[in-house]
C-alpha cells in the first residue's frame, strides 16, 4: 500500500533548496558526522596514512548515505552495503589500529529502512541476509581478532577471542531486531491504511445510498409531473403539475440539506426514518398517475409494530418502500400493487407492476439499477432477502427481513379505493 510507505506523510521533514529529508535521517547523519570527526582525530594526532585516509573517506561516505535512507532508499542501501564491506576489509588489513567506530550502526539502520520503507519486500529480506552474513565479519569482531588487548577464552584447541564471539552474536541480534521491528511497524501502518480505506468506502457507500434514496424519488416525481403537464397541455394540468413539482422538490431539497448538515456538523445525529412516511409515499405515487392498490397495516398498527425498531431497521423499511414505489412510477404501465406485512418477527414487502416493455424487462431484472443494488445491500446487512423477477408480464419485487420485536400481524389492511 503506497500510503503506508509514504514517509513524507509519516515523518517530520526538513526542506533545504528543494531537497526534502526526514528529520530522523538528519539526526542519523549528524550522529555519523560526529563519528567521522572522531575518526579524523587519528590522522591529526598520529599523522596521515593510507589506512587513516580511507577510514575518513568511508566515514564521510556512510554519513552522506544516511541522508538518503528514505529519499533514495535503494541507492543508499547499495552504497551503505559496499562501504561497510570495504570498512570491514580495511579494519582487517590495516597495519594501524583504527579502533571501533560508531559508524557500524549504519548496518541495522539500513536494515530497518529497507524493511520499513522500500515497497518491494525483497529489498528488506536481501538487506537482512547481507547484514547477517556481514555480522560474521563485522569490524568489531575483526578488531577483536586482530588486537590482543581484548579478552580471550581458553579452549582445548587454543585461544578463541570471546570479544569477537560476543560481537558476532550481538550484531546478529541487533540486525534481526531491526528487521522485526520494521516489519511490525510496516504491517501496522498497512493495517491502518486498510482500515481507513474500508471506512472511507463504507462512508461513500452510505452517502451514495442516502443521496440516491433522498433525491431519486423526488426527481422522479418532478419528471413525471412535467411530462404529464406537457402531454395534457391545459392550464389546469400545468398548475396541478407545478404544485406537485414544488412539493416534491421542496421535500427533496429539505432532505438533502438535512443530510449535508449532519455530515458537516455531527455525523452522530440520527437519520430521520419514520415508518409512517409509508402513507405519504403511497399518496405521492398515486398523485403521479399510478393506479396503486395497497394492502398495508393501518397507521396505528404500523406505529405499534415499529415502535421498538432500531434505526437501521427503520431505514431499511422506508428506503425499500421509497425505491420500490419510485421504480413503479418510472417503469409501470399505469397499475401496480403494494403489500406490506409485519408480524412473526419479520417484515415482508411485495410490489408488482405491469412492465411497459416486457421484452426489455429481463435485462433490467438481471442487472438492476443503483437503487435495487442499494436496497439489496441494506437488506443483506439485516440478514434479509431480496428477489425480483418477471412473472406473466409483471415485475415482482419481494423483500423480507427480520425485525427485533414480535408485533402482531395486521388484521385490517387498508385497501385502496
């Protein structure tokens, strides 16, 4: 994940003449510059020699390489590896005592940088492998072997420098820990990015659903009324259509404003999803010229049945009804039926309408629009089911989802007149 590896957004940086460098790398470079100054004291005190000159040059090169651990990670890794190998050879072959330099810390620092920031994991693994091999011949161990001032441990075969063994073991432990910590931090960052992506995707999906459900029904009503007024062409029809357009557009605009207000101010504010809006939607559908036959609970029965429903269940109920009736207005040939039943711990919604173009219906049924996709996702979240099909020229939508209470099933359905 690029976001997890973008050090520019995860590290404090310092920019000089267009070059942006992480502050931590500047600190490493300053630390190694201090080690370089210490190395420089040797030739200044004992006189210049080839070994001292090469020692100072390698210190300078490793110091510069630390500035680019993230900016030019691969180049820095290769340069650091080559110079550390050269430094080990120099310590082993030098006729003068070069001492032990803090510059060797660049090895675990490079392992960490490769495992944490280089996109391809192979770089981290390769750097770790090289560092482990280098641990067997690290400058500290070589210094212990080539200098008799360090303690030795007697063995049957002779003297084995215990300092060198300790240096090798310590080096292996340090580079391994550097790699493990880097991998852990990288995994944590990638998990965080993944969680953020998931949250953003869920928010986008939720907002798209709400936007479709809030605006789609109102725009459909506006379109139908405008087409009706244009087709009839009388002043009375135009006036009625304009009144309906004003009502539908005002409702949609209020819903959108409410949604935007919730997003800007406090997303924890509850969404408005009153099941009683069912009856308003029925009247709006009939007002759009649809001969709608209904079998639904009475207002009192619906209020009692949905009193204990949580917000997600209420949202699914009203959004399914809205989308179903919107599709009826868009695609119905003029007649439709709506059946709603609540009881037995479940809610069942069924709509049917004559298709305007039957031969085109199967494609519509199989693919579904954004609205059907949205309500299917809503229903799935509640553990319900949604089915739609063409049956004898009728488009039939069946929705079932569980409800948390056990309300009494409606006994006196309200029939359209």
